[in-house]
């Protein structure tokens, strides 16, 4: 794998070489507004509020790295050195503003900060973007790079090059950005900078002499790195035009309950001022700019945003669908050629999201819309379930992405949701005019197992595949190869990056890695192996729908799509799990896993047995047999009551939630009632009981609360008296 000489030239000549001795930076105040001087070479500084910068003294760059390599810590030191924040030991994750980021210690959202730095007697405006490091948030990184002309490639001197480091490097390289290679954490006693430089040379052909060494924790070498950014990262002059009409690239947005939608933009051409009338190229709607400013790192309002700057504006945009990431804004009434924007994110993991209480449906809808405004990689479609009611099918870039989204719904919007088991999309080619008409096409994408077509109408099935990159110490090579082969992986390449570490590439089915592959990989390698993947598209495969049956009735919420080679194994696993977690009833429950009409696994949950012979201290055996016979007849009658008129079993929302986290609470009902809640539906109960009195016994039995049972018993007596001839 040889790279072009253009990379070497860009790194060695533009970024690093030519550095003189260390230059002591002059700590300056926070940059408040930037007024450009189109033809001036020297910038006059009249204080932070009136600092003027020519286009040639603006640098837009991002920090990219693997998880936990010190991106946020490095950003904190940059803010301190430039005077944006006061130097304090309490400055930790200053740019990580979300609660979930601080709790998990990871960056979820790319954050921007504009700071000033004096170099060789001139002030420079540095627009810094701190990006996430996990593979699930690669879309955030790609959007951030569109607003930059260079990147700082940060590598941990202790851990070395990791899987996401490789992915981020090639992402920046394909975008033709200047790359500044930097080693972090050189102060650690186990740090081995020379070995890591060798890895970077073997993988990226980066000259070891061109790699900077810093300690973000102690602030060592950060000033030299900023000087390398000023020298190595080109200004936006080649991309931007001062004299051209206004064009803004929208690359992020969020919702403010007072301002509405706040748009984070890069000023490509022209100048944006307060009160300007701007138009969206995608929606065609016009808005008046009410407020604008920069992030330094907090919002600071200004009067103007100039060419090459990164800033925000608000224009009373209340509809979240009107602020589309990648949109181009221009002055109202002027002709404009829209910017290229971004490629659409392709969700890889899908899950159903439902409110705990259907009365909170509107609140959850608003929360999802506002979060999707801040995270455009999430896809949303409406769906419904007989057990869970109205909800949505959401698509995510990975399991961590889904988990973070769920946590943000709870923390930022106070909504409690039920999230079903995640699945991946499948492609199915159909036959038969009726089936093609039903699915509106010969080839369809199935995101929900409940929508799987009839096997008789399926010609072929395809599943998504990925190219997985694994970097691991040699010691764990055998176990990791066994793991990949057990997940139907096909090895593509394997080679050494140094004496102790190996990089492997595997073709893997997405559904084999989406749930627990990363956890098992970390467990096998004692936490040393790293994993990254990129989508390759669909490949032909033999897929079937695995149904779970309770007493012969299919539970759609528990159905999954599996490969034929793993149908029996997966069926046994689910059946055994349900057997251990479902509580016993007064009758036997048969738990089965089936593909079509073939039963692959079965387990019986034995009925609870009350000791009816406990009061018999003696006497003839016939007395005990009489009591046992009466008990058996009662159970048989109870079983019939649970299956009146062939109605299917009904599972309340709570069991679905518990199944997802490994605990099940089973409450079958005899009537298919949707969204039934015991404590809040007295009127519905009265109406239902008035129509069909036979279900009273079932409801009275399955309601867990003694007060509710007593309440329904009283209702039953009232209805019985009303129906009596007297």
C-alpha cells in the first residue's frame, strides 16, 4: 500500500519543515469579531472586539484521532494558550458540552472554537473543530472536514496507531487536506514515540522526523504545534472569494427554545450581517438574520461574519425540517450556485422507538425532531406495533450511536422510551405480481423483521457487509481469527505494522458485528485490540425469518432475521433465555423458535402449582386425588380463558422493554387491546367490560395490584346486576 508523493510533500514541506526555534506565544484575549482587510497585509488590533484579519491569516483545522487519544485535552490546552479560557486545572472537556459526553468521557458532537494566536508579530485567527473518535460518529468527522483546510492527526504515544486512526487519516487524505502528524502523551512512562513513528511510517509513509511530540496534559509542545498549523495549513483564500456574493455552507445546527434553530455555517463567499435577508437553496424560504456570532468557545454575538470564518446565526427558524445540513444560504434575490454539500449518511442499525405512555407521543415526536436537527445521520420513519402502539423506526450508524441517542432523549428532553432489539437492513428480490405490488417494487429494503415477505415470494436475499480493520498485538492473533471466522468473516489481508502489532482486514456481515462483536473482541484481547469498519454494500446471502412462539402464537416483536447456518443456534439461545426469564403462570407455557413451519427449538415453562394437599394431614388417598383432580380441571378452564376465540397473546409494553435488557415479565391477555394501561384507563375498562363480560376474570387475575383487582371485581358485580333479569 503505497501512497502518492503528494502526501509526503504536503506533510514534510508544508506542515513541519522550516520550523525555526520555539516562539513564545503572546496570550491574547478571546476573538470576538473578525473584520477583514481585503488588501491589507498588516492587521491592526484595537482590542478583542475590533481585531481585523485578512483572509490569509485565517486557519481552519480539525483534530482527528482514535478514541481516548487526547483530542479534547489538546483542545483545552489550545484554548488556554490562546487566552480563550483561563488556565485552570479544572479545565477538562471544555468543548464537550453534552451531559452524555462528560459522563462517558467521549466526544459525541463536533464542537467549534475561534481563537487568536500571535506568531512572528502577526495575529492569526484559528478556527478549531474538535471531532469525535468513535467509528459510529464518522459522519460528524466528515462534515467537520468540509469546513477545514487541514487536520492535526493525533496519535497516542503509548497505544500507538489504532483502527480509527487509519480511517481518519484516509478520510483527510481523500479530501486533500494538509495533515500535521502529532504524538500525544509523551510524558507517560510507558510511551514509546520511536515505535509509534515507525508504525506511522509503515502505514502512512510519514517521515519520522516530521512528527511533532506534545503532552496535551502538561501543555508541552502545544505552541510548536500551533506554529506548525499556521505554516502547514493553507488559508481558505483558494476556496473563498471576498468579492463574490454571499454563500454560506450549513454544516451543523441545534435547537434553542428561545432562538429556534441555530445554524453553524462556514462563510465561503461574501459577508453576513445582522438584518440580512437570506434564502435557503433547498427549501427556497427566506429569513431575516436576527443574531450571529462566533463560538470562542461560548457564543459571542457579533455584527458581521466575514469570508473564511466559521460562526453561527439564528433567523427565527422554528421548523426543524427547514435547516438541512449541507444546505447553502445566499442573499435574497441574488442568483447563487449551491455548494456541493455532503453525502447522505447511510444508517446501519435500525430499532423501533416507542413512548412508555401513548399520551407522551407528541412530546416524544418533538424531542426526536429536535435531536435529529442536531444529528442528521439519524433516519426516521413512522411505524406501529400491536403491542407498543404508535412509534418510529430510527436508523443509526452503530450501536453506540443508538445508545447515546436514547440517553440524550432522556437527559435533554426528559422522555422515557421503549427501544426494541436493533436490526440491520436487508435487500429482498421478489416474484409474483401481487407481492411486487404490495411492496411497491421488485427489490425492497426490509428494516423491520415484521415486514419480511412470505418465503414463497422471495427470489433471493442480500445482507449488508463491511470491511473490518482490526489492529491487535500478535499475542491475541489466534483468538481474534477464531472470532472473525465464527462470525462468518472472510480474511482479506494481514500484515505486521511493527514487531508486536498486526493489522488485519476482514469481510464481515454487518448483522454479525452490530451487537456484541466489539465487546467480545476487547475481552479476547484484554482491551488492546481496536476495530473499525466501512460499509461495502449488499452481498447475496441465505436469510430466513426466525419467529418466537408462545403457546403456538407468534410474537412479532421478538422475530429476527438470521442466516440459515445460525438459525438453530440462535433459536436455542433465545428460547433458553426466555425460559429462564419468563415468570411462571398457572398453566404451562410452550416457548418455541420456528422458521416457517419448522420448529427448531422448544422449551416448556412449567406451571405454578399450589399445594392443595397441604391441609390434608392424613386420611384416605382418594381425598388428595380429589383435590388434585379439581386443581387440574381449574387449570384447564383457566387455559381456555386465556385463549378465547383464538385470540393471540398480548404482551404489555413493559415486557418488551425488559426483553431488550434481558428480563421478561409475561402477562398474556385474552383480548387484543392496544396500549392498555392498568392505572390510567378506568373508562376504557368500563366500556370493554360492558361489551364482553367474559374477560373480567382474566383482567382481574392478571392485574398485579390488589386495589385494581378489587376495583374491577366491583365493576363486574355492577355489570352483572345490570344484566340480570331483575
